[in-house]
C-alpha cells in the first residue's frame, strides 16, 4: 500500500507540474507569436528562427506531456471478478483493523466496499444506536430482494435492544420494547414468550446464562451484525468473513482430492498453509506389510482392532483367539494373550464398548457363544440356548451390559453379560448384526436380502435397506449415517441409512462362498477396505478408484493408529 500511495502522490505531482508547464508554454508561445514580426523586422531572421525553433520544441513537449496526462488519467476497467476480489480483500483487511489500508485500496481501485447506507447501518449497530439503526433499515428496504427480511432484521435489532436494557437494569424500558415494539411485529411469538421470561432474571450473569448471550458490548453486537448481514444482498454488504469462508472451502476441496489423505486436516486455516496445495504422501497410507503373524495353526477367519486401537484380536479355524498388543509408535504388534476353550473355529469377534470383554462366534453349525474378560483372560460366559441354534453374529449394545446375537436358523436373542436371555425375536434368519448408538435399535441383515431395524423396547421393526442379492455382512460408520454392505457377487455397496438410498457401488471385490468383511478407516473414515476371495484386499478413498490390493479376507483398521 505504501508503493501505491507513493504512486498516487507521484501522479498528482506530475499532473501539477504538467499543468504548470502547459500554462507557462501557452503564455510563452502567445508572447512570441505577438512579437514575432517585430522581432523579425528589428532583430533579423536569426532571432525569428530561434524563436521559431523554441516554439516548435515547446509544441512537441506540450503534445508529449498531454499524452502522458491522458495515460495517467485513464484507469483500467476492472472486471466483475476483479471487483469482487478487491471487495473480499477489503473486508478481510477491515476485519483486521487495517482501515486506512482499506480506504486507500478502495480509493485507488475505484471500488466500493459496501453501500453507504449499509456502512451507516453497521456503525449504528456497533454503537448501539438502535433508533438510528431502525431508520437505516428503511433506507435499505429498496435494496433488498425480500420485503419480509426487514421484519426479521428489525426483530433481531429490538431483541438486542431489549437484552441490553435488561442487563443495564432498565426493566421499564425493556418492558416497553417488549410490549410496544417487539410484540406489534407479530413475528416469532414463541421467541417473544421466551424473551418475556428473562424479566425474572435477578442479575446480569443469570440473564447471560439463560439467554446464551455474551452480554452488552462488541462481541454480542458483532454476532448480531453477522446475523443481519445474511439478509442483505452481497452487492450491498458482503456476507460475514467471506474470504475466510472461500479459503476454508478451498482447503476442504484439497483434502477431498488428496488421494492418500490420512491426517487430521481440519477447516481451521491456522492449521494449514495457504501457499501450497495440500498433498499427502503415499507413505502415510497403510499400503505396506508391517508384520506377518504366524502364531495361529490354521486359517485366520476374522480380525478386529479394539475400540481404542491398542489391541488386535484374531480368530482362527484352529479354535483359538489371540489378543495382540499394538505399539502406536512402531506399529508392531506382540502376542499378549491366547484365549482358548472354543470348540469351533472362530468366525466372528466383537469388542465391548469399553474393550473389557470380547465375544466370539463360530460358523453355521455352532450353537454356542463365548464371552471373555480380555484383561484377565477368564471365560466369563459360555452361552447356548439350544443345540439346534446357529449363533454366527453378535453386536454390543452401547451400554456395554447387553448384546444381541443370532444366526441363519431363525435365532435372534438379546442377552446380558451372564448369558441370560432378555428378549428374543422369532423367525429372523440373521446374517449380520449392528447396534445403533440410540441404545434401542438393532440393525439385522437377513436371508431376504435386506437390513431391518428392530426395536427391542416396543417390539417394532421397519425395513431400511433392500438389495437384489444376499447381504453377506455389513458395518456402520461411527456417526451411524452410512452402512457398508458386502453383497454376494456384487462387490461393496455404500448406503445412507438416514435417507435410505444407495450412495455408491465399489467394484473389484470377489465374493462367493466365503463371508467377506469390510470396514471404514482413516481419519473421518475417508477410506474403505474390503477383503476378497481372490486373495487380495482392496482399499478405496471416498468416490475415487481403488488405492491398493493386499492378501486378506477380513479387513479392520485401528481407530487411533491410522497407519494400520
């Protein structure tokens, strides 16, 4: 801005000098012309020639100077995009308190940061001059697209005025605002009833707490102004912190386009550099074999990291479950404990919410369920309701005191930690189970190629997902919004459980005879990993192509150590 200011000063100086020179040359040229013949007669041709040369030189200088003045006066015409950028920069600088710089920028560019009426309105709001601010609204009315916006804006102004009166102890004035100004607007009567309750507040701290309000001053008025700005067209007043919003969107887009993004990159601009595009290295992505575990004596059918990511449980056809300790620094695991006593191969595992207990299920011909205390290695419960049961899937209730289990022979039970039967649902041939965070709803995929939600409290059920092929297994994201389904011969399908729509299909997974398990992984669960029968696993990033392939049948990621 100093360079620009100097340029303006130099331009003014040059224009002044040029004007002076032009005036002087005009008078000089006139004098020579009036006396030219006399000089030519009295003094000879030499004088006339000299004067003529002087006149020619002055004329050339005057012409050149006139061209320079014209070029200085001619300003570049800015495009709409350039004007918008200048306004965005001006708003950002104004927010930093660099007001003189903003004035110079607007003066030199010829742009206007905001409408003069909007500027006046802003000043009156920040100074708490509410009557003047209301008058400004009348001037802004013609500039607004929606006439109803004036009522909303006036309501916000009067609400702030009312609260400030209450904080200052001016109860009568506040009551007058409530009865004489807010109520006649006939807008948001529910809010008016809430505001009237604040009259009972005994002190300012109580008022601020109940109203969730910062109190009289700059902070609350800035927040008020941000709300008011949303009703004004951007040509009149820019939306609050517009440049910051655009930069945050750019950072989010870079994160979404980063193929191997697996780090905590939030939308806080202080945590990133705006000078370079964000790119994650392939080394940050779990695409290399860290370690080969050989302690099992037969096929490994299932693996699952604990909820805190510090342990890994693996179940095998050899009937054992091995608990591994995860080193978060080296990403290496070491054998912590072997859980024995299972009479069948272990085909499914489920950690309790606090990672204290682990439940193991077997294949289709297994009618028993094992529950171990992971810390002590003690088998707490061995549950079996009938030798004809098939208990192949299990899911924990969020309270950690109950779990649900079932299988394809029509068993669907809810039990406590001691294996006592609490509730049951008849006739449901369960493929896979999941308990939602509400503590009431259990999702179950069945042999009818669907996922239904079952409520064990009021014994109601509803259809959520319907597929055209068998759902072999599924998992749900942490927020309960998305479900990842392994569909026989169809690959992996991503469903939105809230809107009940199929979001995306992922191809490349081969699934036929064996049950393949998929999982979400990475920060914000941006990645999807799935096993496959053709001895490789496939990882996907959002809606992008497969990332890498590795031998595996069941996939699991650590919630803390994102590189595993």
